[in-house]
């Protein structure tokens, strides 16, 4: 995947399908933070199952963690350097 793969996925943050948009935001929050948070915040307010993913992803981010799409592992980061 690498940087090129993540950049290619970023176009899906504007996809018409909310599930694609919100899932992409969950995977790219560490790279496209502002856009991803905007998408996830809107999803968390919506009443549909994907809102749960958005809420969990945003909470992880607040705690200084995100799910690395390359490894599938949770990564901790220093929020002050973000």
C-alpha cells in the first residue's frame, strides 16, 4: 500500500456512498486528519450502524490511537506532535 496507496484511497473520502466515505475516513484518519474527522463526526451523528465505527474511531483518536491500515494494529501517537 504505502504512501501512494493511501493517497489513492483518499479520493474515497468524497465518495457518494456514505459507507465507503466513512470506512475510508476510519482508515485514513492518521493521514488526512481534518477531512476524516469531518466525515466521521457527521457519521457519528447519523442514525445508522456505521455511526458506531465513527464513534469508536473518533474516541481512539482522542486517546492518541488509530488503527494502522497497513498492519491492522492499533498505533499510539503523541497528540502534541499532531
